[in-house]
C-alpha cells in the first residue's frame, strides 16, 4: 500500500469515447504527476501539478486533459484517443515538487 | 543539466547469485538518487534513495546501492537473488533544488531457477 490509489485499474475504450482516470493520494503531499508507460519505451512525464497549479506540461496532445481540483485528487480526462495511446498510465505524488515520488498501481488503458 | 543512464536493458542472474544493476548519472550539482522497482502490472515502488548522507544506502528487500562520486555511479546490488526479485528496475536522479527529476530507461531483471 503506497497511499496512492488509481481507478479504474483497467479501461478499454473506443476512439470516440470520453473517459476519465482518477488518482487519489492519502499522504498529504502537495505535488501530483501523470506518467505514460508504453512497452519498450522510457517513462514519459505528462503533467505535473504543485499546490493545484500545473507546473509542467510536456507537449502532450490535447486529447489528454488533466484536472487537479485539490491537492489530494488528480484526474486525466480522455477523448478521441488513438490506438497508440494504449499504455499504462501512472499517477505519482510527492511532498513537494520534485521530491521523492510515490506511485499508484496504474491504469492499463487499451484504445480500440 | 542532469541525466541518468542504465547500462543493460536486460539482466539475467541465477537464483542465489549476485545482482548488479548499473546506473550512471550526470549532474552539475551533487544529486539525489533513487532506485525504484516495478513488478508486473503494478506501479513503481521506491527501493531506496540517496540524499547526501551515507554513501552506502540500504533499501527494502535486501537491496543496497553505493553512491560513488568519482565514478558518477549509483549501482544497485543484492548479494543473493531471489525469484521474487524478477521485475523492472528504474534509476532516477534529481537535484536538491528540485529543478529536475529524470528516470532512466529501466533494466529488466530475470532470475533463473
């Protein structure tokens, strides 16, 4: 138990669907992160929020839209995805921005 | 600028043998260094971290890593591999000012019975 939970654990969606991934941290941290992990590729940092403000956005397509309503919750809204977006999406949190990161179990996303 | 390099994307060892996973970093300032482990279908779990205290860092599951400034290395070791150690291992580096945090590309460890 790392204190970071993600739902759902598995998601299958069509290219025209709209879905959201949820991340919740119970560690009292101030920063939260979204990563994409594809097979045989390095971990890709997508978004970073610190104190509920977005501080980093690494050229992610607009079909991915993050939302951080408070320091404990982070969402990733998905719409009109492509098959190449199929991957494991990992959420992480840290006490402060760029501090030690603690990861959730991930959401395995498959886009048909 | 900082970066981290993990030599060997795949490492195989026999059960009971020494595990050595290599990580080299480049950093303009003394860095913080981390090792994470990822078991199949799970997120990353922190194994250990170096934050400028003792150069030999002990982590969970019998792993340890030694910070060697002269070699810019932070290799992960375990004296005796267990089947349950089979996983993906990631090295990461950040600078104490918190300006950057980078993960390596990962090393997949296979343990042969």
